[in-house]
């Protein structure tokens, strides 16, 4: 059965959350948004393409930073309202120069930094 991006459940702005996960380790790297065209571009090119809500434009991960996300596999959740993109990440995934955007944790009521910027 051929995949149709229009079969996904997009929100009122035409977006769907996409969680990027590192191939092999399962490390969660980041969450960003895609629209149907970003999904199509990602599948066609193998380079993960997101929709920037602040700029109202596409951004190919790593296009300016060199911190590329190469698509390994795209998965759709059971409700068809969230994507998991399994990637090969080059360099940090976060714009703060950390491996993951999830670099703080809530521990015993305190927010603590668990990842420092990469050298």
C-alpha cells in the first residue's frame, strides 16, 4: 500500500509533530513540526526537512549548521497524529550546540542541566 502524506492527521495549522531519534541508540534528539510537503520532501530527499513556524518556511536540518539529519526510517503513530523520524545525526541536534534538545531534567523538584554543549 502506497503511503499518502494526506492520510496523516495534521493540526488546524496543517502541522504534525515529528520526533527525531538517533538510529541504533534510540536517543531522542529533538521535536519539530512538519507539514505534508515537508514529509514529502523528507521522504524524497532522505534529508529531514521541517516546517519553521517562526519563519513560515522549510528548513532542512543541517543546511546552515552542517549538523545534518539523514533519514533512516519514518514511522507513523497509531493515531496518525505524530511522526517518529529515525535519523543518523551529524553533530549536535540542538541549536544550543547540545546533542539533544532535551538537555534539562526535573529531579526532586529542581530543573538540572544534564547535557552540556558539545566542544
